[in-house]
C-alpha cells in the first residue's frame, strides 16, 4: 500500500506540468484575442508545455514563458509594472484610511482629556463638591452655616435661603458675637443682600430667602475652523437671537466684535456689519486670522455684541470668550475645533455680561512687538531724513 501511494503521488507530479501548460495555453489564447493579436500556432503552445517538462526551477520556467509569449518584451514588463503599481496604491490607500481613523480617535481623546482636566482643574471629587474641604482641618474653626440653593429655569431666578449658623467663633470680648450673613453673586457683585443682625449669640437662626434674577442677554451662533498647515483661524458669525434691547424703542442696532488675545493681552480684532432695528440679526460673515500652531494654545477668542448708537458711545449687549482658559460649553467648542482641523464646528452660546467675562479673562493693553518695531523703524527714517536736510 505504501508503494502504491508513492506511485500515485509521483504520477500526479508528472501530470501537473502538462495540465498547467494547458491552462497557460488557454490564457494565452484569451490574451491574443483581447489585444487583437495574431493567434499563436499549435507549435508555440507545444513549446509552452515543453517548458514545464524541461525546466525544473521556477526562474527557468518564468524566463521560458516570457521568451515564448507573442508580445513585445517591453509590453510584458509594462503590464507587470502596472500590476505592481496598482497593488502598491491599494495598500497605501488602506494604510492612509487606517491612520486617519487612528489619528481622529487620538485627537478626540486629547480633546476630551483637555475638557475633563479643565473642568476638574486637577481637584479631587470631594474638592469639586465642596472646595477646600481638605484644608478645613488645618484652619481655625469658625463655625457652620446651613443654606439652600434653588434655581428656576423658566424665570431664570436663583433663590438663596439662609437657614442658620452654629458654633460660631466669638468675636466680642464677652465671648459672644452679633452675627449676620451677606449674600452676593460673583464676579460683578451688582446686588448684595444682608440678613438681620442677631445680638449676643453664637448659634443664630435666620430663615431668610433672597432672589437673584439672572438677566437674559441673548444667544449667538458662530462656527470655528482652524487649519494648522496654513495657520489660519476662521470665525464665521452666523446669527444671534433674543438680544437685550438697549434702545428706547425696544429694539437695537447690533454688531459683533471678534477679538483675539495672546497671552491674555489684546492682539487682533475685527467687527461685523451693523444690523438695523432687530434683536435677532443674521450675519453669516467670516473673519480670518493668522495664528500659528504654537500660538493657538495661548490664544483666547472674545466674541462681544454691541449696540450701535451714532450720538452716544456704543453699549455692550453681551460677551463670551473661548480658549484653553475657558470653561464649560465654551471650552468644549474650542476643544472640538482643535480635535477636528480643517472642519468648521458651529455652536450656540449664551451671552454673559461684560463684567463676568472681564473678571474671568482680564486682558492687558500692550502694543504688539511688530508694531513697536514699525514705530522704531519709522522714527529712524524721520531722524535720517531730518539730518540730511541740515
């Protein structure tokens, strides 16, 4: 049985070249018909079969087939080269697609990490719920205060309830105190409320409630697009709605200022056209700034809405800023722009008061270095020209 099996395997090996030669003959006939070439003769086909019978190595078989193909040799090499190029292009396209997906995931992960770090500020969960709890044990005990907070979204109203204070620190010589509570909202402190004063006690019960109305200044929609290769930051002011009325007739003439701050110093600014008698203006105006990749991480974008008045100074309606120093929705918008280069990212934002934005992002006035150099150069030219006259 073993001998018979070996004989069958050897016979199969002897027949394989013949069958392979017949298959190649069929392929050659098809190629000749496709390119409208003269049909190869039977003797040529027999030569192909002889190649497999007379040659043992693969290189000899390939060279023998090339020599007997009824096509110019340069055509054979050209077709082979085109085949290799097509395969390389397909592989490159697959690699590029995989790299783009991987890069996009990494950029999105970096953006999420940036937002998370900025929102938490490196604090622990206990510090986020009650800031400074880890430091209380090291400070002198001053007592406890019980209060409540309630926000009405429909009325945009914040209610602060001052309940009671206990175990207060004695501030008078007699070992007692006359406590009261002061309540205000940062950063502007436009409204300050105080409770009644309770005499000679370290455990005071107030049970007073104070209401703070949040002023609705309106909303603005704009898109951001940054192209790192060309160092271009494009801001498209789309529209605004429900703006605060600043004119006597209940309307407004709004326009938008777009300002860039570098290292918290005023840098570049542009402004939109003025829309007459409307609280819901539509702009769709684009502003482009030259910002390098190194500068984009140090830049803050300030968007402000103003009411134009030809007789008196223009009134600020609302303001907002975006950048790595921002928080919440503004930081998310900025991070999405950085995570999606060359793609515009549009979003609505609620306008804040100028006092709030100025307190969160205090900007310093400084002439850019380029402008200083221009002034010095102009001064030298004037000095040289005056010296020539004398």
